[in-house]
C-alpha cells in the first residue's frame, strides 16, 4: 500500500504554525520597537520606571519575605538605633533628676579626664593585650576545627562531635567559671590535686596574675570554639567536590587539596569575619572578666568594660562612663573602616 504524499514540506509547516499565532508575533515586535524607542529617547515613548516604582514593585512581589524581615528591623530600631540618643550623655554633665534636657553640656570634658587618668595606661594595655590574644589564639581555632571536621567522612561521628562542641556555647559564663573553679582551685581541685601528686606542689591558677590571661583565653576557646565553626562549615559545604576529584586525579595529597582548594574557597568568609571581629576589638566581655577578676590579679585584669561598670553603676558617674564606652566604639569603627579598606585594596571582598 503506497503512502500518501505529504502535502507540505517542513518549512511550509513552520510557516503555517507561525501564521496561526499572528497576534503573539505582533505583540513581541511592538515590545521590541518600544524598547528601542525608549533607549533611543524618541518623543512620544513611555519613560522607564523610577527607582521608587521599582522598589515598590519588588516589595509587593516579595511581600512575605519583607514581612519575615520586619521583626529584625524592629529589633535593630528599638534596641540599636533608638538608644544611640544616649550617646549625647558623654558630652554633658548628666543628672538623673534633671534628665537629658536639663543637664548642662560640657563638651569633651569627660574625654580629657579619661585620657589624663593615671589608670588609662593600665586599662588600655590590659584591654589591647587581651584583644590581641583573642585574635592570635582564639580566632584561628574555629577555622582549624572546621577544617578538621570537614575531613571526617563518617557522618554519625561528625554529627556527634559537632553536637558535643556546640553545647558549651549555651552555658552561661557563671557556670563556666564555676566549672574551672572546681577543677583548678587549690582546695581539693581535681587538676590541682593531680598536679600535686605529680610535682608535689599546687598552682593558684585563679589567683595569680600571670595565669589570668591564659585562663581567660582558655575558657573563651572552650566555650565558643564549637559555635564559631557554624559559619565556616557552611562555607565549606559550598565547595565544589569536582575540584577535589580533579586534584586527586592530578596526584594532589590531602594537604595540597586543603591548601589550594579548601582555604581559598573560604578565604572571603575568613576575611569578613576578621573585619567584624575588629569591630569588637576593645570588647573584652564584661561578665567573663568580672567573674574572673580578684584583688590579686586586678592589675592585669582590669579592662575598659569593668572600669565602665565601676564608674557608671557603682559610683553613678554616668556621663564619664558613657565617654569611655563611646571611645571604645570609635576605636572599633576606625578599625572596621580601615580593615575593610585594606581588604578592598588587596582585591578581597569586604563587609560593604
């Protein structure tokens, strides 16, 4: 049985299909013509939408995402921006019974007093030394631990270790200091008793000034190292596994893969977190220092945070303590701006 000949060729069928939808083709041609006219600036054409119209259209389109963002915005407005009005206290002789409007302005009087205080040198030295110790010893530890966890192939063991190291973050500093007191006290402390059995002597870790900074950094690492790995592990999860496969084919060892693939992949994350860390450079952590400080180690333990508490809360010098706090914030702002500029200068991603 002979097949009937095709009435039309393939090209002819395409033309028929196109002819069946002329309205769609006409609309597309009109849209292209309008875009060309607008870009050429011809009269009688509709001007493009402004930034306000575009923003409003985006908000309407993504209204649920902006609704989820609203609680965070309200939090920052109420607890971060509104209290900034209190910064003016540093430039006035504030009295609680007269309030902000009734307190006289004194300019930079409290700053001049702070910089001329005999304790300023000691406070600045102690705060900077602790800050440098934190950057040198504490900041790299979450990175190292994240790289180690990234090399673990057993998922159950990895999850167990992550859970174990996350728990201390949720423990208050009061409990942490209490645990170290039980372990290190010279009166039946577990580690001190063990040290006595080995060396025949005990060390007052919690009282001697030379051990104060070591104890602060050790406790900070123990408490926060696990929580600090969250961001780095998230960054490591985005590394393309094909790069490791290609490196193994080329004969690269695990160390070479770590140095040439893993670290460059999280370099921008490390730089951004380092910049943010510099913003809190002079924040030593009031609660932690306050719980560890004693009359015997006060000479190395007194920092800006405890000094502000002593002057502001116990002695009622609100304006003076506000000036000290503003000085800390100004130093952090300068460090953030400077480090972000350097990061941009060397071609890295900054905070903004």
